[in-house]
């Protein structure tokens, strides 16, 4: 699977960035949980590993909350590569909003 890597810088403390990203993840799960099957997520310190499937496609990846930046790596199915630009733009925008 192709990997999409996105880094979003921030100016807040790492602990606050982690708290915000964890809260955002919980909101996403509550909002879209019924549209995603086989959802698995696990935080290990400042790294979230996740996987799931929806609309017949599987996705997995990590979110790493570092001091100064959040790094998102997504393993995308080949079919999703047609929307790579839109996916990257949406992830970057949402993470920036959460950390802003």
C-alpha cells in the first residue's frame, strides 16, 4: 500500500497537543464509528496506531505527537490514491484546526 506522510507544525506544549489530538480522535470515533468497521486504535505514549475499513477499503496508520509537530502516516489503498491531494489537504486542515 502507498504511504501518505503529513507533518503539521504547532506552537503549543507537546502535552497539550497530545491531549487535543486524543480528544479529537474520540470525537471522530463518536461521529463516524458507525461508518467504520473493524476499528482498532491504540495509544502508546505519544503515538496512536489505528486501522479500520469503510466503503470496502481498509486504512491504517499512525499519528505521532511530537514537540513542535504532529506527524500522520496513512497506509492508503491504491484506489484512494486518486484522492491523495484531497485526503492530504483535509488531514492537514483538520490537524491544524485542532492544534490552532
